C-alpha cells in the first residue's frame, strides 16, 4: 500500500469510527427513552438494561454503517479539498479513481463484514435481546407461538398450522382434529387458507371429513366458512420480530423453499431473504454517492453540512427501501427487485452526479 493510500485511509478511518460511534450512541439514546418506561414499570434490574442495549448494538451497527460511510467519504474528500490537498494530488498526476479507490474498497469491506454480521451475529443477538425484554423485563413466556409448524390445543380439538402470517392476518395449511373423550377421531377439517376478518377467522374453502371408529363416513367441501379458532394474529407474532429480523439469509431461504415446495405462499420470506443480501451493500452505495457530493461542495463542505447531508440522504434511502419492501410484501414487485431497487436507484443517482461533476 502506497503512502498516499495509507494517508487517505487513516483520515477516512478516523472519521468513520467517530461517525459510527456517534450514530450508534444517538440510536441507543432514542431507543432508551422509548423503552425506559417499560423497564421502570416492571422493575427491571440494571443488568437487564445493560444486557438488552448491549445486544442491540450489532443490529444498530449494520443499520447506521451506511450513514457513517457516507459521512466519512464526504468529510475526507471535503477536507482534502478545503486544504488544497485534492488539488495537489491532481497536480501530481494522481487521478480521481486512484484517490477514491481505497475508499470504495474499504466500503466494500464494510459491506461484506455487515453481511456476515447480519447472517451470523445479528440474529443471535436479536433473539437474546428479545428474550431479555420479554421474559426478564415483562415476565412473559419467551415464545409461546412461532411462525410455522404450529400445534395448538383447544378443548377436544388439536390444530396444526403450517404457516402463520400475523402481518397479513392469514393462516396457511390449517388442519383441525376433533376427538372424543376416548381420543377417537370424530372430525378432521382441512383449510388451505384462513383470513382474520372482523374478529373471526374465515376459510376460503374447507374440506370436512367425519369419522366413526376410525372409519371415514362422510366428506364435504364448503366455501367461505367461519373457523372456530380462538386465537388472533397477534398471538402468532414473536415479540420484537415483526420483520423476520431474527432470521438469517439461509434460514429464510430454507423456509421459503419448503413453503413453495408445499404449495404455500413464501413471498414475504423471499423478500426478506433478498433484503438480507441487499441491505449490507448500502454502505458501498453510500460511499460511492458521497464522492460526487464532496466534489460538488468542495471547499464549502463542513461538519454540519456533512452530518445534515448524511442524515437527509439516509432518511430518503430508508424510506424508499421501506416502501419498496412493502410493494414486495404485497406482491406488487418481484422479491429480488423490491430488495435491490433502492440500491440500484441510488447507484444510478450517483452516476448521474458523477457525469455532472467537473472533476
């Protein structure tokens, strides 16, 4: 590595670490004020405070790393421009690509590290943090229900649910077994899909089979029937995990593959699966976007402008990403396009800024 590359990376590294620490601190501060009432209300011990917020740090880090990359690139190149170092580099025959390549390579490394963290570290930490908040703070069971392969018992009935989607208020692959007091099967109902409407579960179609001493005596099919199931969509929501954030890419891919093979709708899991790959590369996209912004602002760039610009671009990016994911969840966009479109649009925006740059 040349001397100039070490100098550029040392400047970038200092700003990136400071920015990352500041963004993590602000995130934790906001999260603390949102949660502190619940901690105080339930009389949580100090160790639970510390453990919960410490376990949130990996998740927070991958969320704010793109903003830190953007701010670090902007401030590094902006500082070189203010001190005329950028002009001196150009005069010495060092191209813009040669100056910015170490920054982009470092941003790519950050993206790869966040990708690994989101696959291995973050799901584990999120699960533990949710367990602390649910069981230690609120005193509730850790997870009574789950997303798939659910077994319930209601009186004389045993219910098997292949997949629960609390966000859509739907159950897929429901089978209800009704037994007598001697545990002989009286009735079996198969429901491909049930939707929660006005406080009741409604089955689009239902196949009911009646048995006598283990022998099938009748079978009939009905449409649009009310299902006698005394649970709500919220009962199937794992606390603190509204968007599968405690599942890694491989887990989501495995679950989506199984659901598709069994004829169920895996759309939500496929969107989140592709998002697991797309989100870490936002750091590289933000670093790329920060270069033309720094070249355009040049000597006028300062700390306040850098922070304001980073936060503004970050907010726009995350809002756009959330909107596109919502389109993906509703099947308005293919899962892979919903997950990667925000990165693609910001990359094209950066290319457009480069074309309009004087450097």
